[in-house]
């Protein structure tokens, strides 16, 4: 039975809060009492052309939300819920949805097409609804254009929801045929052409086989290129979006078309409307990305490993591509520096130019220098800014040998421009370019220094002066100072910045108090720079860093004095607390790293910890993370003395470990557990039951983001190292968890780089746990408790060695665990290691590694094993 829902759906959108609330409750009640008939009434509402548009739209939206959710675990629940519905009801709902595609009301069919795709995303992988694609394709030949448009849109959404392996090739061919025919210039209706072009964008991932066939590929490419010439802007833009996608998905198939694509993109960049021109530039940026990846991964030579050779499209196009991009730099917008999200042709062109420089290196320099010389002194600001932007864009990629002489000539000019140029845009870009010079061409690894005793003072003076300029220029000046400091990171015993340290710190603190420090990320940039200046400072300036402690503490104290705040003010206060906690973290790490300064710093430890605890009491999520990190640094610096803070701090530690929603906070807290274990050693024992309980809970939760699981395993190792044989009571819980995770990580069919990276970090976490547990029990009478687990650990090492996909970090940890087994279990492990399938090969491989860390671990392991075997 389908209830009359129209009025309730309209009421749910009423301006009157009470009416709305009542309607929402009725809908919720109906859904809970009888889900199938609830969904059926909604689909009936959506399909009924006599109903008001507003009730139909909301009906469709509720249907969509009944099938999908952002959180992974909720999404799985909804999928299961739909699959377990009565087939009869599902059939009726799907029939209503397909019928709605023929509705003349765009809002109705557009909503229906999204819902159909969501259901397809659930059912097609289960081999259900096999007739769907056929019935959609039969719609394509319907007469009213809007039916065709609705169907193409549905096919597009469907390709977005479903992975290519669940649609058989015959259907893929038919979908592509329908879509490409809809894109054809002979299609009279622009709405249909646009829907088809957007659908192709989503269907490209399905077209592997078609792109391998010359004739089919030629046809698809021809239709896409023709669509870039459509009189309709939106169609041209969508066609270029397809080209961008093709450039990354089918890079190796582009050679025959690249000349034609250059001609049409060049014309679009010069003459077309901005949305189209931006996509045309994006095509070349995307080609750069592909070539940079290939050249980085395979060092340029086409080797057996690389599936795809580099075609050097960018190198070949250089003489025409660079002038086209330089022209775009003159199309700036008046206010682009003030607007954080700004993106326009000039910015896209500069970004692409930077990628071209990274792709071809030295070859770009000559082509750009002429443009810079011609424009850098022109009266019109646009020319000066474009020339500066061009220079800044090519500083990463070409060799220091090629760039240093040019920078030496330009540096003085730019320092003058930063103080004297009348135009803010020019100053903004000049400060950004100086930052790029210091980032890429300044540091201990370079042979010829750009910054010398002679010009260091002038550089600092100019940057500090610029920090008083308008917010966007001041922010870029902070950025330049950040990289200036970073370049002196390894300089001992005295840094060229030492004489200016006090002045720099004072200037940055002044910036944080500017009225307009909230604009252009200025306050954040000033604190980030202050942190970098402190981090890279030398022992000489540590008395001044000590003086900074009470200053930042006072600032943090002032944020806690706030009275009733609006939610906007509270957010700003939270941001500021985060910045100040981050600053204290860097100061604590700096002062804690040498005994004399650590000793003096300790006088502040109690007060600082008190402030951090008060920050927690403010209960804002972002603050937690920064304060948590700072407490980790404090624990590391104070060592065993940290124990006195634990009674008060423990509840916040527990809260952090329970914070599933903001999983970064949870991950940071897990890291702090490790810091505290290292600081307190066995003094952490009274808190271990609570911590272990929470960590085990985290691991068994399906709501926690997977990235937090590897650090949790590592923290088992930290705890075992800290409390030694007292870890005994946790073995029966921790070991099975480690074993099942180990089995899982040994048998992941690795699909993509992201998964490989995750698998390796998971393995590393598991190995760090094993290592900590083995070392924790060493020389204890309870060592024999670990013997039953040894075969499984060895089997895990074997299986990883056989898979041959360990990265260096995992390899080092793994060979360490092999040594720990022998070291802790002695002869009990010796015989097992001798029987192992691959231990010997693995050991030999590590002994001959180029990585000296792996080699060192392997030599230690070899020693431990030979002792264990000879017993």
C-alpha cells in the first residue's frame, strides 16, 4: 500500500519550522514502520507527472539517500538493506524510476537518473538487474529529445557508479556507440549532445578494449575533437574535459592525434571563453603529469619494467607550446591576489609552464628568458607581473648550473621591485618568486650559493619590510622567509641568519597581531614561518628561543580567557590555539634536543602542560590535534617526569583514542601513546589496561578509518617495550589480532599504488608490534610464552618475501624481526629459522642491500641467528 505522501513532502519544505518538523517526523515514522511501501510511495510520487515538482524532487532525493551515504560503514548497511528488500517491491520501484526518465519535467528525470545509477551500483555487481542496460539503450531511439537526454545522463551516472569489470564488453560497446552517436554533429539537439559528451567522460574508463582498436579509437577521437568546435560553450568545455581524461588514461595512444590536438587547444587558449580555454590548458598540464611520472619512475630510458614509454610530446611541442603559455600570463584579473580560490587563464598558464619546466628541464630556459627581458621593465603592470610569474614558474626542473647565473642577475632587481614597484600584483608575484628561488636554489646541497654574506642582510631587510605591506604581499614575504630559513637547516655551528634572529622573530610576531592577519592566510603563514625559523636555528640562538616560550604561553593563555563566543569566533579561537600549540611543539622539540637548554626549559613544563589541558577543556576538534602533538613533544622532552601529568591528562588521551569521526585526531593520539611509552617506560603500567582496551576496540571497529590501524599495531610494540613481561596479559588479545591482520596483508591482490602503500604501512605496523613484543620479553623468565607464536611470525616473513613487493622500510623492519626472534627465543627459534623456506635467501638479499640501514639490521640479525643456532 502506498500512502499519499505529496502533502507531507511539501510540508517538509515549509518555511514554518513546526510544520516542517512534524512532516519530517511523519516521514521518518513511515520509513521505520514499512520501508518497502515507503520507498514505493516515493518512487510513485517521482514518476507521477501530475504531482508538483517540489514534492517529486524531494521524493527522489530521499530515495537516493536511502541507497548511499558518505561514511563507508553506513553505505554498506544501506546496500545490505536494499538487497534484502522484497524482490517484488524492488521491481515496482525500478519500473517507476525507468518510467520517470520519459517525464517532460527535467527535475524529475534528472533525479530519477541518479537514483537508477545508485541502484545499478548495488545490483549489477551482484549480477542482478541484467536487463537494465538493454532497456536504457532501447530508449536512445525514442523520439522526444528529452528522453534521449535523460537516458544518456543515466548511462553517464551509471558508468560513474559501477566499476568496469561488472559490465560485459558487448554492453560497453553498445553504450559507447550510443554515447558517441549522441555526440555527433549530426545530432540536432544541443542538450542531447551535451548529455552525451558528459556521459562519454564517465564512460572512458570502460573503453580499454575500444581504445586498443585503431578504427574505434580514431572514431571516438574524431568525434571528441569535433565536439571541441561546437557552437555551444558547454559542449566545447565538456569535450575538452574528455580530452584531459583521455590524456591521462590513454597517454600511450595519443601520438597520431597530438598535432591536431595542439592546433585546436592553441586556438581555444587564444580565442575561446575562459571555461573552455582553462580545459585546453589543462590538457597540456595533464600530459606533463604523465611524462613527469614516466621519467621519474623509469629514469627516461624505456626499460622492461615500464609499461608505457615516454613519447616526449612536451619536448616536441616546446617551440610552439611555450609562447602560447607565455601569452596567457598577460590575462591576469585585477583582484586575483585577494581571492584565495581564484583560478583564471593566467594562473592556469603559469601552472602549466611550471609543469613544462619540470618535464623538460634546461630546454625551457632560453625560450622564457626572452619574454622576461622584453616585459620586466614595461610601464604596464601586467607585463611586469607576467615576466616575474614566468621566471618564478621555471625555477623547479632546470639544473642549478643553468639557473644560478640568471638568478644572480635577477635577485637585486627583484629585491628592488619588492620594495619599490607601485603595483601590488607585481609585488605579490615578486615575493612568491623569491620564495621559489630560496626553495629550489638555496641550501647546503648546492655548489654555488646564491645568498652570500654580502646580500643576506639586504634580503632579510627587504623581506621584513614587505611583511608590513598589504596582507597578500606580506603573506608571500613570510613564505619567502620560510624557505630562506629552511635552506640554512644543516648549517653549523653558526647560521648566517643568527645576527637577524631576534629581529625576524619580532617581525613575525608583529605580523600575527595585524588587524588584517585573518586575510590571505597571513597569520597562519607567519606562525608557519616562525616555526621554521626556530626549527632551523642553531645553538647560538637558543637563549632567544627560550625567551619566546613565555611570549607564546601568554598568547595561548589569552585565547583561553575568551567569554561567550559566537560559533564563528569560536572557530577563529580554535584556529589560533592550534597555531600556538604548533609553535610550542616546535619550540619544545628544539629546546629538548640538547641537555643545557632542556634543563632551563623545564621550569616552564608545568605551566605549559596546564595550558594544554585547558585547551582540551575548550573541546574543539582541531585544537585537540595540535595540542596532542605538542604534548607528545613535551613527553619526549620531560621523560620519566611526565608521569606527574598522567592522572589529569589520561582522560583526554582516552577521548582522543575514542574519536572515530575525526580519525586524524585518533591517529595523532595513537602516536602520542608511543611518545608517552618511550618517556615513562614502566611508569605507564597503571594506565595500560585502559589504553589497550581502547586500542583493541579501535581495531575491531568497522567505523575507524583504515589509515589509523597500522599506527595502532606499532603502539602495541611501544607498550610492550615499555612494560616488558607485564605485557603478558595482553598477549591473548593482541596476538590473534596481529595474526589475522598479517594474513590479510599477505594476501592483498594489489590493485593500485595507494593500496600497495597501505599494505606496506600495515605490514610495517604489524612487524613493529612483533619487534617490540619480542624485545620487551627478552631475558625474562616468561619468554617461553612467545614460543607458540614464532611459527606464525616466520610464516608471515616468508609470505612477504615470496610476494616480492616490500618497500625498503618494511624490509628493514622485517629483517629486524627475524633477528629479534633469534635474539629473544634463542635455540627455540633457531631450529624453526633453519626449517624456514626463505629466511636464508631473505637474509642474504638484505646483507647485499645498497641501503646501509637494511644492511646494518641484516648483519645484526645474522649474528643473532648464528648464536641461536649454535646453542
